[in-house]
């Protein structure tokens, strides 16, 4: 058993330093560590994070290359790169904070959307805010929620309402399509299809949990 000459105590386990004074312990390990070894999220899901990082690099490099080739379309790749950055920022924040994550993501979606619309309006209104920013922000928000829920192993009841809010927000570009206010269609179409699939999945497979969560929140 290891011994601390400074504190005059015996220490169980394989520690190198005394937990009280941090002095170097003397002696050999004779018993197993009394405290359980805790696996951190980053280490526990290291393979998943490596795959996600590789996919992000592929998307970012491919998008940048296409944007260079199709330079007549403007700097649209910046919005995709920003979306990827938002996914990683939300993921890292979620792992480190782990408190009402999905609610914070919804707030981010709304704040970014409002800022983009105001900025677009003040700079002459080129409709890039509703053509690119809002669709991609909603899309990456749904992606972030799915990834975070998978990594943290959350129950569907904990975030089902926020997915629905983001899904409904992602259908808003339909209004812009019919009013002819969009300069580019494909970001909005991607967002709308993803939102419809997300909402349909919840309504079909998680209808009871959704109803129970709504009753709980409305105190019914």
C-alpha cells in the first residue's frame, strides 16, 4: 500500500500523488483503485467524432471547390461552412454544458435568422438571408439535435418539442417560394424536405410521447 510521508496516511490504489497534499507517494500498489474510472464523452465516442470530423472536412472542401468553379453563383459556400461551424459549436457546447441543449439551439436559430434578415435589409436586400441563411440554419439545427441526442443518449421526451419547433420553422421557406422572394431554391427545398421528414417521423412513430409531453407542458 502506498504511503504519504507528509500526511502520514496510507493511500489505496495506483495514485502517484497524495490526494491531500499532492506529495509523491511511496510504496507499491497493493489494492485496486477505490474510485471507478469514468469514461469521458469524447473518449467514449471517439470513433463517432472521427467519422463526423471526416464528413465535415469532405463537405467543407467539396463545397469550397464547387464554389470556386461556380463563382458566378456568389460566395454561397460561406453559409455551408458557417452551418458546419454551428453544428460543431452546438455539439461541443452541448457536451460541455449538457443542460437544456435543444432549447439553446432553437434560440440560436431564431437569433441568427433575425440578425441575417436585418443585415440583408440594411445592405440593400439581396434575399441571401431567406435564400441561404434561414434554410441552412434550420437544416443544421435539426442535424445538431440528432447528433447531440445520439451522443448524449437522450430520451425522445427531452427534446421532442424542440425538434417540432425547428421543423415548423424549417417549413417557413415555403412562403418565400410561393411569393417569389428567393434567388436560389435548392437550400429551401433541402430544408423543407428535411423538416417534413423529421415532423412525419415524430408524428408517425412518437405520437403518444408527443401527446404526453404536450399534456405535461400544458398541465392537462
